[in-house]
């Protein structure tokens, strides 16, 4: 059984592409590229995951990012953080060392705007192109090819990669120059943090009041309180179920990036800082791998 959902792909010329990082997001994203007819070479830090991917989707795997990137027109990447990103991009075995002039590196990691600008500048020195392109939609969005991709970089380069990134997305949008994609993802995470905390308090309040909360969510979900989080996580929060993809550890990493950037640009984020500490409480409860809707557990 395939680890990706069924979808229809836009027709694109077949290119040589690479995908670095086959975690819960990268594995299905690379799978969609293969299903869309692209010639995909993959790299993963643990070779077993790369072998599992090629067994399912074909293509080939490489022992280093440099080898994976050789001859590729576009190199896609989705790893954990700034340090992971630098480790697969820079150095003798990094992707930049293997990429041909004019090739594009598209980074789907949720990382800092600072590292995006750093790598974009390094790419220019080498005759390469760099697009920062963090995604929203979680594991389900990756599996179903329905991610939202926020991109920073040169417009002409974005126009080149968009038809290929759309193979695993429902929207791929350029929001500005290098680093802008990462900043847009930070805006996204700020919104999610506030909405999930509000939803958690509302459900906890309703339960304390003895209300049938599944029914109440159906009712208020037809009005101004409606949100993606309510539609997709409300009832599972009522049922105390928190195994739906995006983990608390990852959210804390993302909110750390947000708060670091806010210290640089002077933005005031009192609610975001508070919710970050609430997620720390969930970690202290052993909820590191719970999904982000588990904020409600600290209210029970």
C-alpha cells in the first residue's frame, strides 16, 4: 500500500531532481515527485529510509548530499533545523558542492530567515539559486499532496520551480525575497499557537460546564468561531486523542525561531511567548510527541 494519497498531477517536463531528507514530510513529498514522472534521487542520513523509499517509488538513492545533487536541475530538501540544513548543503559532501551551475536548491525545512539569507548568498557565489520554501499542512498534507508552500527568492527562479513543487502542494506562493518564506511560516505558527490555545480553553470550559462538547463544536463551527483547528482537531481534543502528526517538540522549535526573530525585529509577541511556555508544560508532562492540540491536557 502506498504511503501517499491519490491525486492528479499537473503535466510537467521530466527533470532530474533530488530530495534530501526523508522524514515524515520528505518521504511522501519525494514520493509525489516520483509519481508525477520526475527522475528522483534521494538522500537520507539513515540509509534504510532511503532504501525503503526506492523500494516503494523507484528512482535511486545516494550516499551523500553531494552525490544526490549531481546533475539535478532542482534539489529539494526537508530536514530538521538550521544545523541539519547547513550539514546537508555546505562542506565537501554538501549539496552545493555537487550541484551544476544554474541548478536550484529548494529548502522546505522550517528554519530561520537568517540561514535562508546566508545560503541564498552562498548559492549566488557558486552560480546556483536558492529558494526558502517552508510548508504548512503537516504529515497529512504531505501524504495527500495538499501542502501550502511559502517561498522566498528571485521571481524568475520561483517561476521555474513552482510547477514541480505543486506536485505535493495545493498552493505554492512567492511572498518576497530570500528569507521571506521563513518569515511567512513564522506568521503561520504564531496564528496556530493562539488559535489552539483558545480552542483548548473553550473545550475545557465547556467540559467543566457539563456541555456535550462534540455537539457544541458542531454548532459553533458553523459561525464566527470556525477554524481549521476546530474542524480537524476539536473532536479529538474532546476525546483526549493527540496522535495526529505535528509534534509538540517541533512546535517548540518553530516558536523558538519566531521568538528569536521577534527579538531581532522588535515585534511584541506576548501571547506567543506564553503559549510557548504552555507547550513546555506539555513536554514536562511527557507529551513531547503529542500533536500540538495537546495544549488542552495542561488544563485538565
